């Protein structure tokens, strides 16, 4: 991913917001689809160019407008929601790449001819980072000017219940727990 790429990220929870930081650090143009107002705002603060609401029926058309009709170069679903996964496939340009990291136990309808053969998409699934990529991730953590905004809350381990309640509110990015407090 580089400054020559436009990236769509669906789902701006802790993982999706981390993806925004990573993509912006690499110079990519970032478009986010997220419905929760707190996370929409945080995505903008982390460098997303635009944040679209998945409930807005105009979102697919707006994505086309934002990409001059060609579609995004890369798409990353962090939501695990079939509609968002489908949006990633549909919004990605010919010969683009789509990755799925959001856990989902529902079916996603892939139309082999239309989505894969004629469009030439590359689809990837990823459960975790490859250890070989870890030095690059650490570089982002060390050097990104917005990394501090990725951590929204810090709690001592003695307040883990409070941390879980904040997490459930969705008004959060990454939460850190200090294990010895």
C-alpha cells in the first residue's frame, strides 16, 4: 500500500481504526464506512479523507464519486458484517484487492464470474498478522504522528469491568490495561 492507493475500510472499531493509522502512515488515501458517530469522528481525526454511513443508501454511489467511478484500489473489511463485506467487493476496482479480517459466521455470496473472473479481484482472509510483517507494524507504532489517538482509554487491571463497559459502548478505539495496577 502506498500513496498511489485509495483504501476502503469498513468498520472503524479498534482494528479498523488501526488500519486507518497504518494506511495513512503509508500515504494511502483512506475512505471509511462506519455507522457509530464516535468512531466516525475518530476515523477523521486519524486521517480518513471521508467517512460514510453504511445505513445511507447513497453510500455506494458516494464511493463511486470519491474514486472517479473506478473504485478503490484496496478494501479491508474489519466489521464482519456481510453487507460491508459485499460493499468491499463491489467498491473495489478491477484487479483490486479485498481483505477480510472481521470475524463473520454468515455467508457472503461471491459471484465467481462477475466478482472474480471478469473483475480480476484478489480476495484474502487474515486471522492475524504474519510475524514477518511485525517490524513494519512496529515502525508505524513508533513513527505515526497520530498513534496516540489510537488508544482512547487506559485502565488499571483492577478496573477491567469499567474497561469492558466502555468497550461495549463503542465510544472507544484501543483500550490499554495496566496489568500490575
